[in-house]
């Protein structure tokens, strides 16, 4: 964004590109929002028909033709008791009308009028001087007493009086629900008294005409006058439908009361007055609007055919005229290009963030000094914790810049700002950089460089640097990148895209939090390293004095004052704590105070203890839950939170599908079954109260509402009701899936009746057949002749977010279309899905197996996306007799969609080989989380999980025979040498030759390597990352055997057998190496560590084994062994294989494997097992992958895998990796 100090802007587009915020709206219109202004009881038929017939057609038309949402606001339908009791209905209607006028792309208001003028409500607020004048014309003491009982003076809110001095107002007190009957009588009397008094005051010139009208005109009339005022200079934005019932005098009295004001006016004079005002209103409408936008209908209401003909004509005309206005406006607005839209979006956000600016003179002075400095150099780095107000400071810079350069003549200043992560185009840095380049070129008239998809970030960075050098020296440019931490993790490396040296006339400021998450890199340290001479400014929390100044400024801005008790309470919350107060914390406290009145100070004692931001959010949620209803408020917030943001249509659909919400609302009545929806007004009330903390952004082509601040995004509306979140997850899944797990359509899900009051009122038992009028989900993938394949990313991504949750698992295990779509979608890959959910403890084991299966064919699917059903069914078919229910159903779903079928099913089942690869002679192979490592002559080959294949050949003559790997390191060794290779940086870390009798090597942490040589009295440790020896550990006698297992990423257990047959168990930690156990070796010849708590002892030929539990006493006499009988015979040495899958204990599980004749035996207690696949190398040089079994779901079981006898006899090594077993043919040794 930018400013020109020396001249006014003529071209608004260039003004916007330069950063002039003066003509920037509060929000960018992104949808069609139509406010329906009508009276209540006399237009029910029209409004219900619109909801049932016309609105769905308009929603479909807007979405299919222009890809925009259509919203309607009918505030007369379903007004809750709470709104009536607190007298907020009228304000809420006018606020929503203003919002529609501001944000609608086309039509913003439709008026329906007939014979009723509408309800005339008591004013919610009466200015103090007006209240006093009215009392002078109220002569009855009872009436005065009634007035003073209903209204109380509120000194919290101040107003500017006609004499330009500040005054207070009287506030209408909420209605006590238990005294409603009496209130109705009092309300009628007050209306009469105030109308009479206001009329007399006006006649005596004590008050103005507008002040008099506040007591006489209806809510509907106020809406219409406001709408006409809002659209005074905007054409084709309003439509009026006037209905004249020609037989109104002949209809039944009960029906007539619904169509006129007689029932609502206590005297004949009041009714005459209402008709007079109605006539004036219609005349005023006709004087302000074109006759082409006013439609009058005459109807005989008692004549059913006339009534039916009128309704059909009305609905058809309504649809056509709104459609025409939509076409007219949207086609005109489509001339704006994507750059203008992007620049406008960030300008709007700049104004929004600026509203929350807390004065920080010290910080702004540092920024000013940097901007005005006349030297080239590095950018300025603005950093601070979340919630300290960095974005609002960045938004204040464009406001301050013109003043900073006021004294410089003939100087043009431009400010280009991007609030990263706030729109769908700013979550990765590539698109913001491209748009910034285009914006700078537009500002200065440069030729825009052509940037292709193939251009790298470094290429785009180079283009930006070239353009910055071309800016004339008289021009000043300020680049602002706000919230780098909101980018994708891949873009945290700023060296890839951020220029570090700028010309004298260009200044760049970036803002970030130091460390977004514990598992992500520190952005601040990276920036400091990249820009060693950068100006660094820390945004700290506010001190108490500054916090008080901010509060005082906000009170002054909003014309509010506090009582002594209120001020004392508020200031007590500003005392500094470890991370408070922050601007967000202050904003929350201030918002809580906005609900106060000076006459209810006792409410402060009921406020919860507030000391931190989370407490203030809790208080805000508690406050709004009481106001709007516990269920609907917390459910609405939870839907928005768990989904990552929803459009208003989506949210209203979900609330309408949520019976728990509907039952909390429909206490006294039920809507028509054919339009069984939550009244829009209920969400509108919540949105209006939460607007400060919600932000509209575009995600996947949909404009959504989401929380502006992280503190809200991560704050749960439910603290103790996990069941509620599960129910919300279920509805989210069913909504985007288009059906429930049992095939029911969420749209027509029966409404279960359990209210005895409603059962009796409507004479309904059991469930009610309803139509919730939910928007139909579009297919995952559609094909267009012009655009080709179109992905429904909104639907795909929302379901993608839910794949981890147990309640949603059945859907993903039976929905072949979804998994095939998400895996073939360019924005996703199987690796992303596995990282998102396979390690998640809640994920169903069947789903884990299915995803691993998808991974096994990801290479094929990346080239042939349409082959999903065939590839999956070809892998599942051999296991058809052992598949669990959901996986079996998934197979059937694939077979139904598969274009190729088995020619010989029996042959396919008897030959389960899935993949085969040719490879040279293998010396060793190991499976690790990173991938499969194969040691062959002269080189090591690495098959990574993502499908990449790499190899390293060492340049000297040494035949290595063993390998181990961890994290990014792989170590290969023989009895006399070892080599450590970093397969990420692709460099050799260590090489040690001329060793002697290497007995065992193992990684005891991510970078510490253990080496043990036979007949030595010590074991040695190396730090491979630093490429140096670390330390040695000495024993009393020479070593003859050694083994080790990892406990955690930084701890290990080492088992050493000495020549004296004493076994020592050494616990390795980063700072300590301690022997925790000693054991006299048993008579059995073989032993092997299973994990850090169990050592297994056995003999070849035996059918039993002993488990030694290290947790028992340390002395030899009390050593405890557990005997395991009835095992398959140990016909070969036993191997330990790590599952590399963390269990519920947080540690990696392991299994023992040995071979009997024709059988591989796996003994394990891996509680996260979910299926086994076998890799092996055969005599003929083939490297094969087999799907073997899914029978290992039960933990703690001995699983026997039966295979071809000839094949098993030649296998001597085997590895497990989660659902993988890797085997090695002995002939390849």
C-alpha cells in the first residue's frame, strides 16, 4: 500500500496500489447478501415460499454461474425470547441491514409491504435531555413511576448533545421472564404515554422531528428508511413488492388481525396513525426508487386460485429480478483483475488490524528512524510473542508514513503490505512475491516479468531484486511482510525468497513470532543469521501504565466512562504477569466491559477470576453463552474451530443438522417440516457479538469465517464435554461426505421428538420426517471442456482434516471415491496423509493398514491416477479371507469401480506376489522409518518411503557386510572398518579403517554411535555429527558379546557379556552411563535383548524360552526368569526386529523372529500392529514384496506366518517396520 504526499489521486486503482487507505471499504464484497424487510404475520406465506423454492435456486445460480455465495437475512423468522427480553431485536435488524448493504455484490434489500405498518417498539435508549423533556408532559404520577421503573440512567455510555456537550442516556431494562404478562400491559401503557409526550414536546418545539419519530415509526419503517439512505447513490440494489388484498374487509376477523395493525394498537387513533405512516412510507419509497424496481400485486385472499396465482407470479418475479440485478452487478465487477482484488484484500485487513492498534510510541519511533534512514542495507525485523500486537503495529505504519515524509517535497511514497496467511493466496510465499512484483511494476509503469510455474523461489527473488533496483531515487517504497510464521513450514527459510540488501529508497520490514511451534525451526534466529546487520525491534508485553493509557484511549474513542468500582476492577487486571497484559488481553477485557451498565456494579462480583488471555476468553464465552444459549453458542464456536473456518451457509447448514442445537431452540414451536432449519437470526446475533474476533478469508474458493487470533483458534469452547466435540466431528464428516455412515442423507435425517410439550402441541410421536434444506455437496472431481479436471478442494480438504478421528473412520473405510480423489489430487499425497494420521494414537488400525497399502502403490498412482480401484483391489484380493469388515467392504467398493477384473481368481490368490524388483547380490538389508537400506558390493542403496531411490558407492576397496541406520545417518561396517554416511546432506561423516574384531555397532541416540570390539575391556562412543570420538566405558574383564537397543531418541540399553560369563546391562543417557543390572549367564547358549526391560534366553532345537525382566532385583540370587512354553522350535538363531511404530507407552515396540521348517514365527507384544508385508530376495536375483497377513491385530500374540516352504527355508534375516517385514535370502549373503 502506498501514499503520494504531493498530489491527490485520481485513479483509485493506483491509489490502492500505492497504499492510500482513504477509499478502502471495511470489507470486500464477496457474496450476494439480501436483507428481507417486511412485517411479520402478514407475509408468512411469501417468506416461507421464498425459503422453500426461490432461495435454493438463487444459491445454485450464483454458485454455478459466478462461484459466489447467496445469503438471505430474514429477521422475522424465529426471533428468540432472549432477543425480545433484552430489547435487542431492532438494533440487531438494523446492524444486519447495514452489513448487507455494505457487503452484497448485488441486491442488498428486498421490501415486502401490504396493509400492515408493523410493530412500533419502545426505544431501547433515550438521551438524558430528551427523557427529561418527556417527563414534563407526563402528568400522571403512576405513568411517571412506570417510566422511571422501566428505564434507568446509564453513565457508562456518553453522547454528544445538541449543545455539543456530553450527556448520558436512559436504558430500557431487560424483561423478567417470570413477569412477562405484566410487562405486556406495562409496555402498551408506556407506548401510549411516550407517543403522547413526544408529540406534545414536538408541538412545543422542545425536540426535533427525528427525535419525535423514534417513538412513532415501526421497526420495518426504520429498516426501509435506513436501506434507502444506504443506497442513495447506488442503483439496482433494492427491490420492493407491494401487495394489495382487495377483499381485506371481507376476511375473517382472526385472519384480518394478521394482515392489519388493529390487534397491535390499543386505540383506534393509534391504528389510524399507523395507516397514515404506512401511506407516507409507500409514497416515500416510490419517490426514491425507480418504478422498474417496484412491483404491485392485487389479490383476492379468500379466492384460493387468485391467491395461488399471485404467489406463483410473485415467486417467479422475485427470482427473475434478483437474478437480473446479480448479473448486472457481478458482470460489471468482473473487470477488476486478480492483482486489484489481492491488493484490496490486504488494504481492508490493514484497516481492520489498525482498529486494534494500541499506541506504542517507543516502537513506532524505532520504525520511523529505520524508514527515514538514508542508507541501504538489510530489512527491519519486528518480533514478539503471539498476541503482542505486531499486526496492528504493521497496520499503523501506512497510516504514519505520510506524516513522516510531510516535509519532503516532490516525494512519492508507496507502501506495499502483505498480511501472510490471511488469504488463500498468502499461505505460501510464492504467490505473494509474484503479486508484489506485479504491484510494484504497476505503480512505476515497469514491464512485468513473465513468471512461469517452473520458476523457482530463487528465480522470483532475483526478479524482485532487479525491479527494486529500477525504482527512481525520488520514489520511496516500503515493503511490509507481516506474520512470516503464518507461512508454510517450507517457507520459513527466508534465504530462499527474502532479499537481504535494499537500495537507499527501499525499506523492508518483516514481522514474526520467534518460534511458531515446538517442533518447527526458530524463524527469528534464521533471520538474524541471514541478516547480520538488520534492525531488530522486539514487541514486548505492555507495562501497566501503557495498558492503562490504551484503555483510556479506547474509552475516549467510544464515548464511554466507568464507575469507580468498575475502574478499580478493570485496572486490577492490568498488573503485569509473565506474559500479560498483551493487546489481545486488553481488548478482551475492554469488550467484557462494554456489556456493563453503571447501575449494575454488583455484576462484577460474579465475574470469574481473570488473570490471563485464556481466562478472558472463557469469560467472554460464558457471557455470550448466557446471552445466546449455552448449546447453540458453544456448538457454533466448535464447528468454526474444528473445521478451520466455515462459510455462513455451511455453518447454518450444520447447525440445522444438529438436533441438539435445534432442541435447545425449538422449545415452544417447530418450523414447517419442509423447511426445518435454524433461524438465521440466531447465528447473526452471535456473529455480531463476535465480529471483532472473526475474520473473513477465502479458502479453497469459499469465503469463510474464522478466528482472527491464534488464542481463539486453539481455545476450546468445551472444557469438560468431549462428547460434544465428537458429535460435532460426526456432523462435519456427514455434511461434507453427503451422507452418514449407514447411508442416510443428513438433509432428510428424521428429527427425534422428545419434548412432551411439542408432542402434545403437534400431536407427533416418535420421529418427524423433515427437510433441512442443506446445500447439496458437489462431486469430488468434475470435468470441464475448457478447464479440464476441477477438484472440489473445499470438500476434499474438510474431509482430509477429519481423517484422524475415530468416529469418522468407518466413512473413510467405505468411501473409495474420497480416498481415490484425495490421493490423485495435486495438492495432496499419501505421505502427507500418513504424517497427519498414522502416528496419531486415535487412528483406527484398519485405516492405518489401508493407508500403508495406498503408500505401497503411490508410485504407480502418481503416474496413473485413474488406476486407484485396480491397484488397491489387486493388493487386497489375496487377503480376501482374512480382511476385517470395513476393509472387506472397501475391497468390494473398489471391485465395483474397477475397470479390470481377474481372469483367474484362484491363481491370483495362490500367488500373492505384489511387486518384484531386480537387484544385485545383497549382503544386508534393514527397514527403518526413513526407508529400506540395502547393502550390496561396493555401495549402499536407499529406498525411501516417498519413492525416491538413492545410492552411495565408497571410493576404496572394502567389503562391508553389515549396516545400521538412524535419523539421517547410515553406518556400514565389517569386522575391521566402518563408514558413516549422512543421506540428507549426502556426505561421509566418519571413516575408520584398520580396526580389529568389530563385534557390534549401534546408534544409542540420533548422532551417537557405539562400537564394541571382541576381547577389549571397553566400548567406544563417537559423535558422528561432529565427526569425533566422544568417550569410552571400561569393564573389569574382556568382552565376548555385545548387543544394544534404543529406548528413546536419546536413551539406549547396552548389554555386554564378559569372559567371566557375567552379563552387564548399561543404561546410556546423554549425560550419564550407568550399569543398572548384572546377571550370571544361564546355561542356554543363546540370548537376545527384546527391549529395554526384557532379555530372552533360549537354545537351538528347544521349544521354550526364558524371559529375564530387568525391573527385578539386581543381585544374582533374586534374578527372576519367566518361562514361555509351547513355542515353535528354535531351528535357527532368533532375530530381534524393531517395529519402528510408537506404542501407547511412547516407546518403540519390538518382536522376535525365528524360522522353523516352512514357517516364519513372530513373537511380539506390539500393541499398534496393523498388518504385515514381506520383502525378500530370491535365488533368481529378484527382490519381492508380499502381502502376507492382517491377523496380527491382537497384542501379545505369537503369530505364525505360513509361506511357500522352498522360499522360507532360504530366508535367514527378517525386519519389521510397522506393517512391513523385510527378509533376506541366505543365498544372497
